[in-house]
């Protein structure tokens, strides 16, 4: 190759390198937000709405609410005449007093709201939300709130849909789906009731209500649980079980195999070992555990 060709080739290479350097410097000087992003590439900072918190509509005229990340435990959706908030609350706790079970959850993170729910006999009887300044909003009785059926592990949820909680001068509408914590341990004996669909119910007897004596000498013992359910067991004069009933489920005579009454002095207990209760339409449940008749 002649010296002239070498010189031309070298000049071309240097010119290409210079153009590349100028293009790189121009891109670096451009603001970050204006750089081109390849089509279909995901943003490194998605908006909060994509993280599980609804975004406030632009120009909606409502007061801007705090922006929360996805709540680590539970969340409440609250709306009033001119505000909308997503509030994070901590894990729910439960305390038991007689037939009343009270659930509490404290405000978490940037949230200003805490929550209290009272339940009895399987229903929500009262609800309260309290803000950081101590303002209270409540319902008693409450509509739009319900406890779901327990799952195979005995867990259930509290569903709240458009429940109105009233304060002195304002009101909030509440939406939530909350995981209920386990209830307090039974102070007395209890039964595990496994329904046909796998739902597990803990029949925690809140003492006995004595017995009724029928004309034929049959004694019918009654037990009420904390959720408002009633179980009765009828025994004949010899102490043999003739019938047992829980709601619309029952067993009778030989069908109550596995259910026995034991007497020790004045103490009486009913032992359930795989006792199958049936009912219409095509419902059944299996009971295991023990119930003690209170000694007067």
C-alpha cells in the first residue's frame, strides 16, 4: 500500500472516532428524563399506582392524600365527601370478653388511622376508626360488614364493603378485606367441626345451659358457643345418646356412634370421636373433641 493510501485511511479512522466522541458528549449533556427509552422497556421507577395504591385523578378537586407504598400487613380504603385515602394498619389482634370478641389494628407507617371491630355471634356489632388527632368515626350496628366462612385451617376474613362510619361533623365510607387472627383459646373444652367442604369450625362452648327433661325421661343438654351456635345432646334414662344436633346438622340413635357421655360423681362430659352429623341438602360434618357439663 502506498504512503498516500495509508494517510487517507488514517484520516478516515480519526474522523469517525471524532464523530463518535461528539455524539456521546451530546447524549451525556441531555437531561436524563429526555433520553430515549427503547420501545417496550420497563421504567425503573413505576408510578405508585402500579405498586398497589390507587393514584388520585389529576384535577379531581379532592385534597391530595398521602402516598403509601404497598402495605406490609393490612390496608383500609377510606373516602369522604372530599377526600380519598389508602391507610396502612398493622396486624390485627383479638381479645375475648364473654361472647364479645374485639379486634384491634394500629396505624402503621405514614397512616393516621387505627381500627377497632367488635363481633358477637358471628356478626360485626360495632366498628370504629380513630385518626391521629383522636377523632372517632363509628357504626353500631354496622351494615356492609361480614365474617367469611372459615377455611380448612380455621382461618377467616372480615369483609367490609361501603360501610358508613359517622363522626360528629363528617362521615367516612370504609372498604377492606382483613385477615382475622385466631381467637382466644377456649377456657373450657371444645369441639373441632370439619364440614364436608373442608371448612374447620372451632366450637368453643361458653358454658352449658343446663338440661331440659322430656316427658319420656330424656334429658337434653344444651351448649352455646362464642359465635352464637347451639349444640344439644339428648340422652335417655340409661345415659345412652339418642340424638345430637348442631344447627341444621344432626345424628340420631345408632348414627351417633362415637359420641358417649361419661359420668364421674357430679361431673359429666360428652366425648366426640369422629361423630358424623348430616343434614339437608347433602351437608355433613365430622366432630371431634369433648364438652363438659358445668357442675352447679
